[in-house]
C-alpha cells in the first residue's frame, strides 16, 4: 500500500563506487639489495646466461 506521501518506503539497493574529484597519489616504492658488489662485468654475466 502507498502511504500518504505517495511513495513506498524502500531501502537503497546497490553499490556506488566513486573515486571522487581528488587524484590518487602515485605509490612510493624503494628497494635495496644488500650484498657484495659483482666482480664480473654485466656483459659477461649476460653471455653466460644465454
């Protein structure tokens, strides 16, 4: 039955995904590799791997 306001009461249905007006900041990433420095040139290692 319709109430006096002329509307049926309903709950919202669905999902709204909004990114908004703000731009997302780029992720920051840093990596460090701790270890001894290589003794061979990079070209020699690449030739061995091939």
